[in-house]
């Protein structure tokens, strides 16, 4: 009897031990599940708090528009179709990373590791620099940036101080003088050299009446902003090298006894009809250009890789041949409130899928001044690369900048400026010398102990006078004001000599 009782107790103890083990295993499982649930909960909460950069969403547009059948319009339509074939929307590493992070948020750790291992090496190079705020714009402009800067108002507040101005506002402003002259890009013109013509505000008003349709639309360009409303973001104004130079000049910053006069930078509106097309070109004078969309949309195209050879290729092939550019073309959609800043000497084309109004301007920055001067030389050698002529104001601005930019440029920036200035020959003899006869030039050289025994050409005499540093104006008594280009060349030579003398 006692034996059976002992066996029962043993079995009972074993049962209790098994039950205890089971309970412990169950508690361990519950604890593990609980920890995992807690970890997943925290991961979801962290993911919600994690602010990923929004991905870029490009809008739809139709580049295949109907034409009136004219040769010029068909040619322009064909150009856009060919440009579209070699273009893809801009890619950036930030956008690709945002898409990748959005895709892996619901993956397991192993899946994430596997995805990152395959995706990270293939992230693309930036086709443009995406700006997030004013500080990112200031930072980019303070450097020698080489690709466009884009700020999209869909993701961040617009950097434009006053974006709430549209086409109708401009039309009402201009309607006060319907006969005032205005420039228009008309690609329906028969002569290729007459694409830009003068017209009146009256035609502008008629073109933007409702129901007015045509194939390739017109672009009314270089409309001076006389509204007294400034649209340029202040980060651009502060990085303008002219303003940097001005800020260093001694002055009384207070109102009392101040002689300071504000110089308002020029801004220009461009009113573009639906389907307006601007063929490949660079902006004039090698300047940094900015454009703010006030109404409508535009599609901007630019080569994926831009070098000096790219611009030379544009000069060789013309403005309507997008083929054979290294890496093809990039395109970006600009909507209301978006800001685009282009580097100096940067080829681009524009298509307007709907009526649009933009405002923009040009500046020179210390980080890109060398490339601006290089762009000026390239435009002199190949005027067709720009839709605009070189005006005296470009030479005057650059001459003044070269004389005064020493304190606002680094040694590396100075080296680039000198390298670009070397593309220009030594300044030619002054206007006073060119107005003199050969015999007068020979007499002047003789008075300086320089005898002429051969029969030189006048150009050779002028070159000799320049190399000897003879002041013709002082000798002839007929001072002649040098041209703006001569002033620029003299400033470039002085800048280069000053840098060399400073190192000796």
C-alpha cells in the first residue's frame, strides 16, 4: 500500500514539475511576444515621427500640340519632339533616398538590409540641387555651384517675397499705355535672325484674351518690372557680388546725414502664351539667372553634363539640335511659387504648357565670377548661343566688379577669374589711338625713342603703342572716352597684374 502511495506522489511531483515548466515556457513566450509588440509599437511611432523628405511629383503635360502648318511652326514642333526623346525628369540623390526609405518602412530588418545593399550603390548623381529653405539657397549661392538650384513651393513655402501676382495683374498694369513698345519672341517669323521683334502692349493684351488660340505661342520678354514690387529672394540679393562690395564701403548706416541711395536691382517679367517654346540658349553676359513662377507652369530642359565643350557644341550645332549632348537632357516642371537659379553659361530650353507669368533677373556671385567672364568670352565668339545681344551694361558691371572685388573673393576664386581673363587678349589701343593716321602714330612712337624702319600695318603700330604704354590721349590733346568693353579689358588686365604683383 505504501509503495503505491509513493509512486502516486512521485507521479504527482513530476506532473507539477511539467506544469511548472510549461507555465515558465508560456510566460517566456508571452514576455517575448510582449517585447516584440512593444518594439514594433515603438518602431511605428518612430516612423511616424521620422520626417522624410517628400518625393518629387512631376505633373503631366502634352508636348504634341496642333500646329497651323507653317514651316517655322512645324520646325519648332519637331524640335520639341526630338528634345523630349532625349530628356528625362531630373533625379536627385535626396529624392531617390526618400523613395527608398518610404519603400522599406514596412519591411523586416533582413528585407531592409537586402534592399539597401542593392539600392544604395545605384543612387543617381544630382541633376539639380533641391532647396528646402532660404538658408539652403544662401549656402548654394555662396559656392561655385555648377548645376541648377530648384526650390519647389509644393513641398516648402515659396521663397518669393510676393508670389500673389498673376497675368491679369500685369495686363492691367501695362494697359495704361497700349502703344508702349515691348519685345516678343516670335518663332513663327520666317527669318531665323528675326525671332525677337518689337511690338506694342496692344498685341500683348490681345494675345491673352480668352479664346485666343494658335500653334506655338508667343513669349513677351524683358518686360521691366516697374511695379515697385521686388520679387527677388533676399538671399540672392545678399549674394550679389555688387552688394557685397557695397557693404564694405564706409558709410553712416543711420538715417541722419546719410548720403546713401538705394540701387534697386532690375527685374523683368516674361509673359508666355500656352505652347510657347524657347529653343536652346544661354543667358546673356555669363550671369547667374533666377526665375520665379508667378502663374502657370513651365518645363525647363538642360543638358545633364555641362562643360565648356557643351556650350561650344551649342554654338556649332545651333539652338534647335538637342541630339548628341553627353548624358542627354534633364527636364524639370516649374509651378506657381517655384524658384529656379541657373549657373553661368548654362544651356537650357523652355516649353510652356499653359499661359504663364515669370519674373527674374541676373546677378554675379563671387563663387562663379570666373565662369561668368568665361561665358562672356564665349558669347563674344559665338553670339548665336544667346537670344540676347551683349549690352554695354554687362561690360560696365564686370569692369566695376573687377576693380573692387578683391576684398570679397578668395584666392581660389581670384585664380579662376584670372584664368578666365586670360581668354581675352591684352586690351587694344585706346579709341584715341585708333582715330589717328599711321604717320601720326609713327611720329608719336619716334618721340618716345622708338624708330620705325619697316612699313608696318596700322594694327602693328597700335599693338606697339599698347605694349609701350604710350598715353595717346595725353599726347594728342584729344581725350576720347574708352568704350565699356575697353574699360572691362583694362580692369581685367589690372586685376591680373595686381594678383601677380602681390605674389612677387
